[in-house]
C-alpha cells in the first residue's frame, strides 16, 4: 500500500518549472552586480510605476522578436518576470 499524504488545499509548487525561478534569480543577481550589494533590497521600496514601465518595455522587445536584452545579456522575458515580481 502506498503512503498517502493529504495535499488538499496546498499549492502545487512542485509543478513550477525551476527554470523560471532560476531566471528570476539571474535578473536579481544582475541587479546586484549593476547597482551594488548595498542596494540588494532597494528594489522593494521603488516606485511601482517604474517597474510597470520596464515590464512593458521588456514585453514589447520580446514581442518584436528581440529575445535578449543587449545590456544584461539575459532574456527580456526574464526581466519582465522580475518586474511582475517587483510589483506583486
């Protein structure tokens, strides 16, 4: 008989592909490198509109077929994901 663990009402976080978490981590790491470790958490206190504007710009570039941000070398979609994370 298999052991049964009741997961009723729990989020199925195991279904989230780790590549998304890794992408978010890459953008956070890039930000720390760009702005300095002393500013590591400063994004949490920034203006929400700043992140919404950046989200739109990264999504537009992605939609135009420009998949990689030339400044960071990371995918625009990962930057967009961070901007959603920052305003959530």
